[in-house]
C-alpha cells in the first residue's frame, strides 16, 4: 500500500492527551515502516498509545479479530517503575482470539471411521483439526536424512466423534536396506506423545490463543479422544556408520477397541555424514538454579540430572554454556583446569561447539592468563569465548571498552562477545563477536554488519523474548517454520553462531508444563525443554532447533563441495547446477518475508542434499 498515513496520540492515566505528528509511509510485506516520535512522559505510569492508519483520507479498519473499540492500534506501555497496574482487555478479546478448527486437505494413510495421516515435523498439528481426504490412500511415510542425523515426522489419529480409542500404541519395526542388509534398529526410532499447552495470551499480543502443541513426553499407552486429533511424534536416527540406502519397515498402530493399522516407513539415508561438531556454534544458557530446585524437590542428584540435560542437548546439536564452561576463579586454579581437562576430550568428542570462559576471571588477571594458556595448549581458540556484557546501555560503553582491553591484555586468545540490540547497538570494530538481535539488521547498521560477515568476521544471532513477529523466534505459539527459518537466515547472512539465554528457566513455584507465559508477554521464552525425573522432556521447538542446525550443516557441506570443484577445472556445468540449487531467495528473501510454507523449505533441503551427492560422485568417484 502506498501513501499511508498514521495519526497517533498518547493518553496518560489522568487523561492528558498528546497528539503526535502525522507521518506518511509506504507499506508492503517486504518493507518495515519504523515511526519514531519525540515525546516526554509526565512521570512514571501506564500510558496508552492509540493510532489510526489512513489511506486516501479513508481510515483502514484494524483489530476486527481482537475486538478493538477504536478500529485502530490500541496498546498500553509502562514508563519507569510505576505501582502495580491492571491492564485489562477492552472486550471479550481473549475469547475472540481462540483458535478455531482448521479443515485440512491431506492424503490419508488410513481411511474409515478412524482417520490416520502423516504430517511433517515442520507442521504444528492442532487437536481441533479436521481432515478432508486428498488423493488416494497412501499408508507409507517417506523421509530422508544424512548419516549422523535425526529426522522426525508425525502420525496423526482422529477417531470418530462417538468413539474414544483406548490403550493406543505405536510400535516400529527395524528398518532394513534390501541392498546392503543394514538396519536402523528399533532403538533408533523414538516415539513420543504430543502434549498441548493452554495459551491464554498470545506472544506479543499477536496470534491465536487456545491449545498449542509443544512438549513431547515419551510414548506410553494413551486414550485418543473421540473427534480430536492425537499426534504421535516419531524420530529416526541414522547412525554415523550406517551405509547410504533406502530402509523400509512398518509402524503398527493398535488400540484396545479398534484397529490394528499397519503403516509403512521408508527412510532414505543420504550417503554423506553430518560433522560431529556442528558448523553453527551454539551458546544456549542453562539454569542450574531451576535444575537444583527440581532435583531437591524430588530428592535427586542434580549433577546426574544435569548430565542427562547435556547429553540430550548434544543429541540436538546444542551446547549448553553452564555445563561446558571452563572453571570459574578458585583458590587453586591450576587444579581446577586439570580437573576440567579430564572431561575435555569427551566434551569435544560429543560435539560441543563452544566453551565459555567466565567473565569474572577478569577480576583475577593471573587466573585469566592461565585460562588463556589452557585455551592455546588445547587448541580451543576457535571455540573458547567470553561474554563481558548483556545489552549494555550507552553510558556504560566507555567502561566496557576498558574492561575489554583488560581482558585482551591477559587473554588475547579468548574472543569477547557482547549481546546487543536496538537502534544504537554496541558493535565497535575491536569487539571480536557481535551478538545481535535480528532487528538490528533492519536499521542503518545493516551494511556495517554485512561487511563484517562477508569479510569473515564473527557475527552471531542473539535470541530471547524478542524479536516479535514478523521475525522468527522460539515461542510456543509461533509456527515451526518461524523457529527453523532463523538458521537459514543465519547461513544466508554469514552468521557463525547463535546465543539463547536459557533452555530450562522457570520461576520458583512455577510449572512450565502448565504456565509458559511471562511478563513480556511471550510463551515459552527460556523453556525449550521440560523437567522430568528421567531427564529433560523434548519439545517441538527443541526438535525444530535441531533440524535448523542440521540444515545449516547441509549448507556448510554443500559449500565445501563447491569450493573443492572450483579448485579444479572442467566442472562448469555442475557448478552452474549447484548455483541454481543454492539460490535461497525463495526461502529467505528478507528477515520478515520468509516463506511460511513447510514444503518449500523441505524441498530446498532435499535439493541441497541431492546436489551434495551429485558433487560427491565427481569429487569421490567409486573405486
């Protein structure tokens, strides 16, 4: 839309009104319009921001779905630290936002009174969904993955409206490659239930409320409710030594009062292997406080439970900072480093991508120097780093620069990162790792950041309770592609790492299974796995993050082959084909207009994999 005007005002609690200057802009899905106003509050308190969009002197109706009384933008914000405020809905908006049933068109795996169909991991399935059969019945699910990769899909059951299915189970058989006789064992096929969470307030007040799928507890016999969808989450692991091929087997679905239903599973294992250490560095926070509270409540050993979290994270190709970091300052730091050295090889062998060096060592320069020596002697220079500040305000920059110099004086081999955001981010050239919110790339700093990445500099994503839509994030009430796209954007922009503040934080007395909302408000921020006595319970978001990191590996392996082909002559035609496949414009044209269609992303992933195989046939001819 062109020639759009916004008329806005701010209203104080005492009903004082500030009329803000009228602004004009053009809007489109690929263009952000940022309006900035000079405004001074009269004091701490709650203020309303109210605005109307106008085109050609005609108001544009907004907020119909949310029951806005003004037909425009109507929100509240706080200034300072006012007394407790009650921000009540203006109408029955929370109910108006509840998710309604979707009518899907899908090929059925089983038709009849009970419908069964397959869904990709990149589609969130809702209990109220209904399905209209599309095409012939096809009881075989086909997936593909590389060696040392995990890939998930869903088996969805919808009993008739008058029948609960009791004691429902899904049992996989081993998958066999007829050509080699090799097998994917039953133990490498994991089946989980899908738990739904009530979302009463949408993240950043945008999107539908209702019941959203996320937690994936291990499958036990369950009741499939009449007239509702019950998905089962299936994850297949292709071990590193497995030969490429097509592996086939069955999935048997049984119930005490219906069935059984036999489904087929066909898994193509690409004949290339993902690296042990992911190409994308990850630095995800871990709350020992939350873990210790939980362990104490149930009389468990927190260290043993923490080990289960670490094993789980590494199987998802994620490094947890607090469980892999170098020791903090101690009375005998040499002994502490020696003790850490004992587990270093195991951590690296399991795929740890980063080793955090505690920033507090800057207060003990002698021990910081010892940490630097340890990093050099153990070849950790490409993985070790520290973080000296989190979102520093501008008045603190000079002091931060002094602390950075102190660090570099004693630990020149340990890079420094600082997370930053906003219109004036902290990104001085002397900072080794720029850790940025996505929105920073939609500011005047875009060119500076892209110059940094294109010249090989370290720039990482930084994700927490922001950014909101239209950017991607890890909120429960975002679509799965809004989680996974962050990793494609990271690759396209030359990002080398991703930081996320916590995978398991919840406040004392809280229960993340029941309440995922925080004060922002967003749902699921800081909780990517759920607590259980046996260890962490995966989530759809956690699985999707794993898939995104694996996508990044695909693209890294792809470019390795391209560089190898370019180093010799005679491969122009193949390189042209590779260039066509590598075009990501239809997947990530921008940070906010990425494709929301799972099929597009999955096809691009498959195209990249098959081009890797094609290039390998030239680079590694069969003997």
